[in-house]
C-alpha cells in the first residue's frame, strides 16, 4: 500500500479503478516531405475528422452545460473553417514542403501571437481557442482519438490538472472521483467536484510513473488522501468507511429539509449561493430554504454583449420558478476586478480590485442597473420573494443612488402594469470596511445587509486574494475582520434590519458556532455544504456560542481565534 | 467593385457573436470580400476569415470599409450592410 496526501476539496470516499488522464503529445518538429499533395490529403482528412468531433462536442455540451457555454465549440468550428488559417497551412505544406504537423502548429501559433499582442482578455481567450483547435487537428493527423475521454467504466480520474474544456469531455456518470497533482481549493477541479458531489482532492504529490493505469485506488475527499496498491484489507475497510459516510450523508440529506434550530430554540435561515438554474435545482435538493446569493455575472459574460431586459427576465424567471415561494437574494452585476467583460468599456487598471467595478459603474451607466432591476422585478411572480442587493457599496450616497434606481424600476413597472411581486426588498452587500463602519447610517435606505466575507477580508487586510504569495494572510478569522462582521450584525439589528453572510465562511463548519454566537440571521453557502451546517446548528447552544464569540473577538490573531473555535468543532464519531 | 463605409454601432463592436455572423454572411457569397478598420487605419483583410476579422479590433463607434469584387458583389454588399444595420439581427 502506498499513500499520498494533498488537500481534500470535496468530501466522500471513492474506491475503484483509476483512469490516468494525460493529454497525448504530438511531435511538431519540421520534417521535409517528398510529396506535398499527399500531405495536404492527410491534412484534409484530419480537418474533416476534427469538424465531426466539434459537432459532437457541441451536442454533448448543449445537454450537459447549456447553450451559452456550448457556444465555445461552435466558435472552434469557425476557426477550423477559416480560409486564411487553412490557406496559410496549405501554402506552407506545398511551398516549404514540410509536414502537416509543423505547418498546423506554426500557423496556429502565429495567429495566437497576433491575438495575444492585442492585450485584451477577450483576445487572450481567443488565443487559447486557436491553440485548442490546433491541438485537435494535430491529434487527428496522428490518429489519436479523443476516445481517451470515453471511460469504459466508472473511475477515479487522476490528472495533472483539469481545465473546463477537459472536464466537459467526460461522461458525468463515469466520474467516481477527481484527483489532481496541481490546483488548490478554488481550482476548477474543486468547484466542479463540489457541483457534481463527487469526492475530490488536489495538490496530491503522486507521479504518474508510480501508478498502474486501471488499478484500484482509494480516494478520500475529506482527508485528501489517495491510496494506491491497496491490499484486500484496506479496500474492505475503505468500503466500510464509504458505506458509513454515505449513510451519514443520507441521514443529513433527509434531515436537511428540517429547519436549522439550535438546542435552545434559535432559528436561522440556511440558504444557497447559486449562479444559475442548475444550481437552483441542486440547492432545493440539498435542503436550501432559499437563495442568499444569486450571482448574475454569467449573464453578462455569456452574452458577449449587454443582455436586454427581456433576455434577462426570461432567465431570472426560470430560477424564480424553481425557488417558488423561497426567498431569493439577487446580487446585481459585479464585474470588474478579477472578472472582465470586453464590451463594458472596462479599461486596464493598475488596481482593478480598487477600481471601476460593480456598483461604481452606476454613476456613468445607471441604465445598466435600471435594466437589470426592471428585469428582476418583472420576472418575479406574486408568489416569489425577491430581494435585490447591490455589491461593493462604500458610502451612503451610493446606497441612495442605487435605492433610487430600485424605486424607479418599481414605479415604472407599476405604471406599465407589469409589477406582480409583492414587497420586494432592497439591500446591500457589506464587503468594504467603510460600509461596515457606517451600518447605522446605511440602514435607513435598506431592508437588509449581506456580508461578503471574501472581499471584506481582502479589503481589511490589504491582500489581493488572487496573489498566491500573500493569500495566506487573507483569513476571515483575523480578529479585525471578525470585529467588522460583529459590528455589522449588531448595528443592523439595532436598526431593525436582518443580516446574511454569503462568503465561503458561511459554509465553513469551524465558523458556524461563531457566526451563530454573533447573531447572524441567514447563512448562505454552496448547496452541498447545507446538510452538514444544518445538522451542526441543531447541536449548538446559542448562549454558549455567544460567550465563545466574545472570547474569540478578544483574541490578538488568527491562530488564537482558530484555537478557540477548534474546541467547538464537533467530534467525529 | 463595390465599396461602402459603415459605422458599427453594436456595443461589442465586431467581436464575439457579431464577428461570427459577419463572417458567416460573407462566406455565403462567391465574390472576394475585404474589410478594413478606417478608425484605426489598419490593414485590409479577408472578410470570410474570422481570425483576420477579429484582429481588426473593431469596437463600437468605429467605421469599417467593406469592398466586394466579383460574382454577386452587389448582393454581398447589401447583405452585409443589412446585417450591420439590423444590429446583427438583435432586436434591442
């Protein structure tokens, strides 16, 4: 038996044959060829095959991930048919008498470099697309089929790292677990695994040479361990562990529909963070009592232009229908910073996280927010419970402006007889320290607050959370961050407003007793975390949590806070 | 030969979906079709090549020059003009 330990990112135990995913490499070295016309024939055959593959992928993507994300494969098909691209490849085969592989790779790289020279996120993504198309043609030239993705039996997938275009190729029912050598807790692999609810671990230090393809492995997504060459005994005990894990999960899932009421009777709301209608369905399955954060960026990223009111409304309507009478908190457009959209005249900024993003666009482009608010209000039916919140608020003036737009949207729809939803709420996100410190002044203009701990942490400790060298400093358990959270909850309650929290902290079992003790009303997390957090709250005593929260708030640093919280961590039985 | 200068008003310019629609429309005609971005005074490229059209970097408010030459050159020009005038087939 041999064991490797990395980071567990999606809970559960997978036992089964491993599938080693290693993209094949094709030599693109220049070779002189005798008969260019034969080489052009080879190329033409490869192009036809590549075209078939893209059509099939497009169809599969339409079923698995939806129209907007599937469009990428249509774009690849356009590249494949591009007369300039193909003309240049054929010309270098015939005039330079070189092999098709070199001609394809060199031509594609030339176009990719031209795109990269344009220094825009949009073109960088296109450069990646050209390279993807090039790789596909090279595979077809060498008869390497992408059958490597067609798993013959459900398997634990082992890879260096997985990208979105890698993972879409796998049949979902064939994935027992995911295990990668690279990547962190926020990598694509981690996010995908959680949404598929399969065990996963990343940063596992294995070498491909150590593992026999198809041999049985054990992957534990809670401890982050991969076991190879396991004996009969280890496999049997892993099977027992898997069974009890699944039983516990089933019990949790069953009780996930029960409310989250603490031992002493305090009731809190457990809701989900979602980014689309698929997530909404999953959230309901996992016992979410509503949605605490609906991200709307995907609409703006997918359309490639500003989606109009009707287009937005039809997508919101689908989500609202799934959630029915459960509350849905929608965050208005939060673009800029690390998310880029090419048409919003976003400029290169040296500090995008401190720049023109989210609600700050409202001054120059109030119509964007008005359209979105009208679309949301219009899409909600009388049985829906709609709550709209503005991100990145730093001052009273911004809240007043956003509220005025909200009221304007309501009034105009009322006039047109298109407002059906009853008592929609308006709120703001608390993710900038300056907002957290003036809650009492902001309260007048809002119905609720929602704390975004990821950004609040980054702005409090001055850490760019996408910078891996300093990311370790960005812990929401820093006492300064905790004080801002505590203050927000207190001042909001004093002014009769409710408070939610929709950062990753809400789904972290370590933080649950602390947040309960601070008096948080609503916990919003990724759907798969809901059953566990609900169960945890049912075993807590609020008065005890309050005492503990006070103690935690008085600590000097992150570790001291965590030490206190560890004592409250429920023991695994 | 036909030549026409057209202002692009689509918010995305000639990128993403509008670029794809433009190239697909151009590809339906047998004549030679070229396009260049007058605003940036760049090179003239094959309008049937998505990669070339993208590299023109046409944004909202830019003016492009389209030239068609050969069989069905008039029909090709009308089709491209109509496509841009209809905001690439979008209603809003």
